[in-house]
C-alpha cells in the first residue's frame, strides 16, 4: 500500500490578543485536488481545503489532511511549483466580530510537498478590535449570593 494522504500541522502564533479568540477556522488554497492511484502523482489541478482549528493558549492549531501540492511526482525531489498556495485564518472574537488573516505559504510548501509543518507568527488582535461597545457588561461576579430554589420535576413533591 502506498501512502497517498499526508498531514500538514498548521500553527498560527499570536504575539498579542490570541486569548480573545472563541472560534477559528481555516482554508489552505492551491493544494492537489486529486492523486493518481497507480503512482501517487498529483495532477496540476488545485483545490481549497477547509478545516476547523483548535485553540491552544495564545496559538491556533490545525491538522489538515491533503494529497500534497499539485504537479508533484511521488518520491522525487521537491521542485518549485507554479501554483501559489495561500493560507487563510478566520477567527471569531469575544465581542462577536470576525477577523481574517491571509498568508502566502508557497515557499513553505515547496520544501514539503507531501505533508509537514506550516507556521505563521507575529499575528495580533489589538484591543480596539476585540472590545465591545454594546454597553452591556456580562460579568456576573457582583450579583449577590446564590439562592437555591427547588423545582418539582415529574410530579415530585
């Protein structure tokens, strides 16, 4: 059996504001759309891979399965490809706003056409992007003592 599907471990490193993210999803565009079963080569056609991300402290991570880069013969040295690969990250912030980041990762993928590590760093979410102007403070710390109330369930007394 030949290994035809490979994994890319993607890390988005936030230098500031990563703790203000509540959801994240990504897209990796320009990846191989198909793979030839008889030799493992990938034709020139490209596709966009969509994926959900995991939040880990200040960083966002994902493991993405792919056939690799288009136009790459199996078991040959990495060659410079004519396609461009872009990496997109869309994050939902604590105030409900959505922020998008887009990166060209063609150079990173040129040396790892069959899986590997993609890393982008220096991302920032500024204070003014994640602040809320609704006037409602959802903090419930000063609401007083808890009061226990028994609710009858299923006809119990």
